[in-house]
C-alpha cells in the first residue's frame, strides 16, 4: 500500500474503517463514523445514507449480499479533514444485489469478483463524517448480469 499522509489521526480512522470491514466488525466499523455521517455509494438506485443507523443498514445489506467480503487499500492519501483511498474489493455474491434497475439473485453463492474502487472521505474530530464511494460496477454486470431480474 502506498501512503501519503500528513494527518496521523485521520489516517488511523480510515485504516480502522477498512480493518473493521475486513474483520466483519460492525461495532468497530460504526466506531469510526461521526454521528452525522453521510454515506453515498454512487451507483444507480442508491440514495445517500444519513446517520449511523442508516449506514448500519447499508452494512447489513452488504454483508447479506456478499460472502468473503474483503477490501484492500492500494493507495491512501490523507490531509487534515480529508482522505482518498483507492482499493480493491473481493467478494462472492451470496444474496440479492442491485444491478442498475435490476437485481441479481443468485441460485447459489457465485465465484468472487475483484472490483476496483475509490472512497473520498471527509473527517471531523478524527471521525468520518462523509464517505463517497465509486466502484467499477461494470465488473458486477459482466459476472452476475445473467442472474439479474427486473425489480
């Protein structure tokens, strides 16, 4: 992982978030978030999640849909109050997952996909107050598009 950071506290918060995701540690994940967090996954059909309770629901949905979820930071840039993380996600589709205006519904756990993405963070007092996520969802369409049904 390449790191360029001038804010150890904010770097620690971002690294703790990814560590909690990889450990399946929901409490640890939520501990990195500001109470007023706004999480936006920039993918068709997703509205921003406002507040820890809404982000906890996103956590639950992700963990219900994916088996073996793992995110690896490849590059991390941190300045006071802001961070950008490039990452790869590895996961197998295990439950229903939105693909645009359709939903992929697996008949069995699907093979894992490797998906690159980026998160842009805003931090306040060492907590994540905004997280914007972009992922190469085209990989999901290629891998699981045949499973998609109209929602």
